[in-house]
C-alpha cells in the first residue's frame, strides 16, 4: 500500500489543492452567471429592437402608400393643367380671330 497516502498529505504535496479548485470553480460559476446576465440583457435589447423595426416597417409602408397617393394626385393635376393650357391657347386664338374679324369686316356686330 505504498500508493495510498492520506488525503491531507496529498493536499500538502499537490500544488493545485482542493481549495484552489473550489476557488477556480467559484470564479467559473461567477463568470457563467455574468455571461448569462449579459445574454439575457442582449436578448431583451434584441426583442425591443425587433419591435422598433416592425413599427418602422409599418411606418415605411404607410409612407409609401401616402407617397403613391400623392403622386397619383400630382399626375391628375398635371393632366388637368395640360388640358387647361390647351383651353387657354384656344381662347387666345379665338380672341385673336374675333379681333381680326371685327377689324376687317366693317358691318360685323
């Protein structure tokens, strides 16, 4: 039984004792708890950011719809403006013709 030594003697000879191991395990446990807390905090932040992104997407969709509606209205105004411009040109031409006819036809009117 030369290989068997009492536990106390083995701890004295072993440079990495049970106390050291317990201390290291406590440090590892504390580090794991910090990592867990950080992971939970990151998860909470990701969840809140996802909600913000969802709302942002909804706002963008609403803005895009409003922009399309305003673009359609602007196109309608431009079409009406072109028609109105043609009417003004026709009125001006008819006015010129009326002036010319009244000037060259003596018994007109």
